C-alpha cells in the first residue's frame, strides 16, 4: 500500500513537471502568434513582401533580450534605417483624437498618408510586444506597464521620424468638439510638431472636424501657433464630420472635402 506521504510527494513532482513543460510552450505560442501576425500584415504590402523577413529580424533585434522598462528609442535606429518611409512626403497627414475617422478617410484614397498607413506603422498598429533581459523570447502581455517601454518608444521614434520626413504642405485632423482640440502633450503636439522641419515644410493645414460649420483659425487652437515653428505657415479649415463621412462614402476627391 502506498503511504499518504508518498502520494503527496508524487503529486508535487507531477505539478513541478507540468509547470516546467507548459510555461515554455506558452512563451513559444506568444512568439509564434506575434510573428505570424507581423508577417501577415507585412505581406499585405506587395512591394515590400520580399524584405519582410529582413524587417522582422531588424525589429526583433531591437527589443529581444532587453528590459522592457527604461527602453531607449535608439534601439529602433537600425529598423528605421533599413525600412525608410516611401510615401510622398508632401501628403503627410497627422491626427489627434480622430483616429477612426482619419483612417477611414485615408484608406480609400492616396492623397494623404498617416503614420499607420506606412509599412511599420501599419504592421505594428494595435500590437504589443517586449523582451526580457537574458531571454530570447518575445512577450505580448504586460509590455506597457512602465514608462519608456518597447511599444511607447517605438511610436515616439516613429512619430518623430514621420514628422521629420514631411515636406511642403502637411495636414492634421483634429477633433473640433473637444474643449481643447490641440493638446501640446499629445503625440502630435509633443512629438510631431517640434519635429516639423522648415523650410522643407512650408505650411500646416489643420482640418478641424466639427458637428456644425464654424470658423476657425490656428491662433484659436491653444498654443499651436506658438509651438509651431514661425517659419511654417498655418491655416485652419473647419469641416463637419458628416461632410467627411460623405467624402468617404462617395470617394470624393480630397481637394473637394474641405
């Protein structure tokens, strides 16, 4: 007859064995699923399909084996050097608090490009990732629970470079129904505006989305005119949300939308 003590020991050993086997399996699943999603989205850019493996390798090298907290933006330098923006720089569209509407608008036309319409922005939009010091795995949970993590650092450097890439006439879509449509602490106000580079960028057009038609000026949008380099011109055009939605549905040429 097996003693109770022996049975207890057997149970403990079994539990330990299961934990040792299951945990690596979970990690492998996270990495495999993340890589599958990454590659699938990358391959949706036909002109880039031949370099998706290289992009993945450069991307992975940026964060794998590194702590997720106090993550340096510079870790992505090689990734961006190997994956430069290719959209027309004069068709750059920024946004703040209008994510769904602006992406519905740019999806059906090629007269404007948001960061999320570029290769890296598209692939990584909505994803979360991080590494761990001394570990070669990719994690997809609890990656954004500290400041300067791999995800926030990516979007910060991506927004910086996106703004630096802009030229000629840049545009931004803001929510005119908010008390302060322009927020100097947002990605647009805190990262992109300071990185617009005159004389390459000559002017900025603010598309202020409202419920009703009303006048607007850049001077009325908080500290935007003050934050924007004085060598860059600024114009504000108010347009109703219904008008933008009609343009989306009817595929109206961009110039006729506001």
